[in-house]
């Protein structure tokens, strides 16, 4: 869009409306650190499904005119606006943070356009500048940028030099780092430079394009063919503040039920009740902790959503109740498509009440999925979401503890859904071209709203496809990966990237979904999966079973050891989930999030942190039994050897098949539970605290782990403090009736058990 010369402006509170010769734009200060740049190319106001409750923070602005344009000044930023709606953002020290590129798009000098055309004729996939997008944002590269985020994307953690598309895509092939789009679209990234950091969120849900300096190292760009020019520049003194700013706009995860943090066992499919019960019995017999078992599409009657196959599962409620007595929650898959079949109540209700998407001629749109010819609910309409929730309630009444939404890109077997398929969109009719990336979010919203009818238990809802902001409704996983080493390696950058994009409750299918796993790969993948937020072993029907016992006793022993480690760490993870619900900071973090000033962390793809205190350096290659581990500055305790290592460089760590190197930061505290077969098997009366160094403080969260009572204050917030050999506890909040009777302190190789009374009074750990 050619805006031309800046003609005039007017100030409306924290908004500055700008009139150019070729159109109108505006700058709005959402907070002193968040700038919104907007031009209503298709709608006069914001049309956001990510920012559903648009908050504003007090941000007084000061306007100054200067020869080239206009300055909009807050306590933290200076926004300069020029002709052509060029926008540069500076900090108050005059440092350029984010500036528009003044040139045109072009290939970097070594690329010959004619060569690209020739390669394309042979069938190579190439990126051609054959047109400019209707909406295009070009930002000048300063030279030292690293880019992080963009949701569920392949490739390394640092996205510089790569290009991506935001278009939710079901791609069951192995997802290598040149894949441009996967199941999720989160058009948000963080730019880290030596002297600053900021985020950019392009709030446009049409198909969008991101080039992070691949086309030309002079700039990075964002493009879209439709929608509004609507982006947020989020400033912060560090990466964590930027993530918090993004989540303040788009929302944070709810606190999950505590059992969701345990180990989950799944397959497409456990074919019948007998097989599912057999898996449950084997897990308990072998002493492998597990909290959840999954029912994939074969539990349904001919894949019809909201039905049961009465031959395979003759008594669902009875089976689920029996499994619950053994400590297993049951999670069922939930697809959106509804089979076209006379006499099938869900379909007939949808037809009668006009609940399905329409084609351009106003007729119900059909395509094929698992059940055959099917219709698709129009989740953009509240009345459809309400209807969906009624049937959901019927399923939950059988005792199901969770729902996993699959195929909600939406997937179609008989060609892609046409762009002109019509959504009702609450009276503002929209097309599939606009709504495609939102379908997963809208389905998640329907399921979350339906869950509210289920008596107050915390939701456990998983989605495969989504757009920015879905974390308000559910969690996610990386989709259909493969049992190959490269996908184990990629899972770390994927999960970390999603965490930086607001989706901190996620994981990758342990062992890989497609292809065939083996014992070594499963052992190494379980070591990683045990440390990621969502810990589920899942495999596909045409592949080997990969439950922990499938590859012999040694593999089973290693898997069991790391599953048990996860259960020891449950209270630490629960604390991190509580913190994430407050701030949006992810449970699992790339090292750069905590150590952004350390240049050696910026491209570190094979290590990660669990919270700020626990560092994991897993083995990610076949046959490797030793690896270099980078430890940031400070001292680190080897979790297994209980020996100290100096940070600020690499250490060489032996890592035989049964070892995933783990390190604990000095002066840290990590709460631990005894190993249980499942969360809640016994009431935890004694809390173990691993304490490293001479002093540490820690905030610990406790509630019943099951319902929503914590939202009314039914929780405890402890403050633990250890220094000068004295351990003390105090309460920041005390609203939950259960408290620990005693504390077991593991301090620098020594063990002490003290009572609650002694701890509250102050107790000298070392005589």
C-alpha cells in the first residue's frame, strides 16, 4: 500500500491517528513498552482472534514534530513516524531497536533470478519474488540479529536465514528443517541483538510469510495477501520480559491438573478394552509410573465422532472407572468432521440446525476424512460451539479425564478445503481463506466452553492445530513426528520455540509416531521426553509397538528410571506450571532465555533448561556415549555424580545409554516427591528439597491438583529460605488445609529431616 506523504495527525488518548496522502494509519501505545502499528486494509478496527480481551496499560504519550515526521514518546520508547507510514522505534537512550527498511525487496547479490527459474522448471522448490504481498513489512537488519519463536517450526532454535509460512498443514512426512509450515501458526518472533531485545507479533490470521534474512541479509520481512496491517512491537529489558508482554496480550495457560504432568501411554490404536487393560496391567506389574492411557480413533463406531464401538468397548464407563481405580486417567481423541449418515444423531442435528460450513453456493460443504464423506462444524458461531459442548458433556460423563483434538487444521483427504467455503462468524460472514488458521483455536474454544459444564474439574485439552493465543484454552504437541534421530534432535528446538511463543505446555511424541523405533532411540527419547512439559509415548498403527518393555529388559529399565525421575520432579514442574500461568514464561526454556548475554547460548540447539535451575544435555545421536556440555557462567552440580563443574565453558561428560547428563545451578532449590505409580497414589506429607550451594531461596506452590478451587484462594504459597546453615519457611499465602509435616533436605551431599514446627521457627541444618 502506498501511503505517501504524512499530511496531519490527531491524538486520542494513547492513540495517534495519522493521515497520509494515500491512506490512514495509526500508532497506539498499549503500554509504555508495547506499540501497535495498524492500518485497516479490510476492517476499520482490529479483527483479532488472538487478543480477545484487549487490555490497555497506562502509557502517557508526548508528541514532538521534527522535519522528517513525528515523534511519539513514552517513558520507555520513542516511536518515529515518517512519510509512507515508515515506523522506527528507539529506546529512550536513542538506540534504534526496530526500523523499517527503506529499499525494495531483492535477492542478495549471490543469487541469480534466472537460475532460480531454471531450477524451478526441473521441479526444485525455490522461493521467487514473483510478486509483492498486499501487506508487507520490511525491517532493516542491523547485522547481529538472532530470531526466536514463530511457534511450531522445524529447523534450529535461531531462525535467522530461514523462511516460513503460517498455514496450518497436516504433513505426515518426516518434517525436516526446510519445511515451511506445520500444524500451528504463531506469527510472533523475538529479535535478540547484542544491545537490545524485542518481539514482533503480526496479528493477521490469513496465510502469512516470514523471511528471516534468507532472501536478503539486509532485511527481514513479513507478508500477507489479505487482512489488516496490524502488528505489535513488544520491548523489554530481556527476553523473558518480551515473552511476558506477548502473553499479556494473548493469554496464558491455565494451571493443569497435576496428573497431566505424569507419564502418558498411547498408540493408534489400543484396539479394544482387553488390549487397553493389558497395557495398564503391564505398566503396574513392571513398576512403570503412568497417569494416562489414550483411546485413538478406533474406539469410535466407524470413526463417527461422539460415538463408541460397542463391540470393542461394550461398557466404556465401567472400563474407565476400573482404570481410574488403578490410577489411570483415560483420554480420548476428538476429531471435528461429522460423518454424513442418515440416522446418525450428530449429523442430523447439524443439518437440521444449520451447524455446518457451507460452500460458495450455500450448500453444506463435504470432504472425506477417516469416517468417509463428512461435514465440518462451523465453530466460528457460538451456537455451534454450544451444541458441540452438549455432546462433549455426554462423553465426559463416561468418566473421560481429557480430550485430544486431532485433524483440526482442518484435514481433508479429498483435496484441500476451497478458499471460498463460508463461515458464519457471528453475522460477519468470512471465508476459509481467512479462517483456516483459526479453525483449531475455534474448536479448542468450543471444547473449553463445553468443559465448563463438567462440574469444575480442571480441563485437560490437547490440540494439534492452532493459532496464536490458543494457550488460553488448551495445550498442544508437535504432531506426527517420526522414529528417526533427526526428529528427536529437532523436538528440542520445536518445544523451546513453542514455549517462547506462548505455548509452554507442549511436547513431542516419545519414540516417534511414524516409522519404526528401536531400543536405543526409545531410551534416548524417553530421557528427553521425561523432561519436556508433555510426556507421552505415542506410535502409529503401521509401526512397531513402542511401550517401554517392547525392546528388552535393558531398554525397559532405562525408560522406567527416567519416568520415575519425572515423578520425583513433579512438584518442581508444578511450580513452573503455576509460574507460567502467572507470567507466560515456559516450563522448558532454551538457555538463551536465561543467559541471553552469553553469545554461546544463542545457537545452542541440543541442550535446554527446566525452569532456571535444571540443565539437561541429552544424547541425540545413535551410538554416542560421551558429549560436550556447555555450562553457563557459575558453578553447576552434576545431578548423577554429585560433583561440581565450573561454568563459562564446555565440559566433557560420559553419557552411556542409561545416562542423560543433568546439572543443577549453584544456590538453587528443587522440590521433589517420592516416586509414585501415579499422581495422588498417596498423600505427600514430606517434601524433599535438593539444595545446592550455601544459600538459596524458593517459592513453592501447593493445592489439591484437581479442581478450580485454587482460583478462589484454596492454595498455599511457601517461601523457603536457606542461608548460614539455617532453613526457614514462611507463607506468602495460606489457603489450603494440607501442609507438609516434615522436610527432607539434601544439602551438598548431606541429608537432614526436620519437622514443620522446627522449620517455621528456624532450624540449623548443620551443627
